[in-house]
């Protein structure tokens, strides 16, 4: 299903929530223009992550499938802070782990591919043709919650976006440096959009850059909310009230849809563009 179709489906499921015509992803005149746009958007996504403190040294990566060569993907170079990444810094990589010359980077200190990024994201993009963009980082609440060895509970409306649509990857086998581990993570993820990597961090994979950014932010916040809830419940000797499974499933149809997530994620990019004064193809 395309982003536009999913947007329409989301609006149908949420007729009482949304009124009027929803905005949607841009339409491009050529694949070259689409490539230029996704590179611009991907660089913005890194800066959004950086502004939110989702960096931890050289850890963390976001990838987007290339519109011209779908068997290749764009990724951040090793050693460059998220806040500094621009479209010209991105690397185009194939599934053999080769950095292609089309990336625009010819030499320099940041023409290095993060092995963990390649192993995880290459496996996901190869196995999931529905995934345009995938993100993994060691954000503070995600990696704290991951040590509990459990998935999130339906404790509020927002976390219902992941109801029956996220998994726990239970093995921690050190830094992901081999193909086997990347494939194991991908197999655990299955057809779902998010994973909690035990003792490690968070992973989100969706049909657009905007949806990936939104769902990652929501997943991180959901981990924070549950950590607070668990601590408060334990301190007060009470049992947390969960949302009923049927209500959680209905809520997930709206908040968990790729189209709704594109709409919400796009808002993050609007804020960044206002703050930076730079939009695609022109300066505001």
C-alpha cells in the first residue's frame, strides 16, 4: 500500500478524529528529483535525532532506500555527529557493503561505513520491500527499558500505536559486526514496525522517513512513560490499569497507521525548517 493510500485509509478509520483533506507525501517528476528529496529529508531526520539527544558517540543510524536503485540505501557516515549531517555527507551503499560513487563523497574523513549500520539495515531492506526507512539508536529511555526484557504495555493512548506491532529481540550478542546477527534481528522484527533490542536500544522500520521519525520519537517516549509508571506503581503498591485489548486494537488502527505517522512526523520537519530557515530547494 502506498503512503497516499494509507493516508486515505487512516482518514477513513478516523473519520471522527480528522476533518477535511489531509496533506500527503510530495509527488516527483523524476526519480532523480525523488533521490534529491529523500537525501535532503534523511539529513533532516538525523538533525532531528541529534536535537533530541538520540546520539551516543558513533552509535545509531538511519537509512533510506534509494529511489533509483532500490537494492541500495543511503546511510550516515561513521564518525559524523547527527546534528552536522547534510545531504552531501550521506553514503550510498549496496547490499555487498560497498560505498558507491554516486554518493557524491569522493574522499575525506567521513567516507566510512558503520559496520553495525550495514549489518542491521541491509538485512532489513533486503527482507522488507515495504520498508523505505529504518532507524536505530541508543536513546536513553529506550536502552533503559530494553534491559527489562519485555515489550510495552497498553498503558496510554499513544503507546497503542505499537499494540501487537512491536517485538522484543531477546539476545544481546555484542556489537553487531556480522551478517548472522543482522538477519536474526530482521527475523525477530518480522512484518512489524518496531523492535526493542534487549540491553541495546530501539529499532523502527516504516514506509516513509516521516513515519520512522514519528514512531521512533513515540517509541522512546513510551519507554519513558512506562518506566515512570512502573516506578510509581511500585512506590504506591498499586497495579497499573491497562487499556482493554479491543480498545487498544481499535486505537492502533488510527495511531499505528503509516499514513497517520507520516502526518505527525511531517510536523517535526516543519519545526526544524522553521528553526533552521531552510526548506527543500530554497531558503525561507
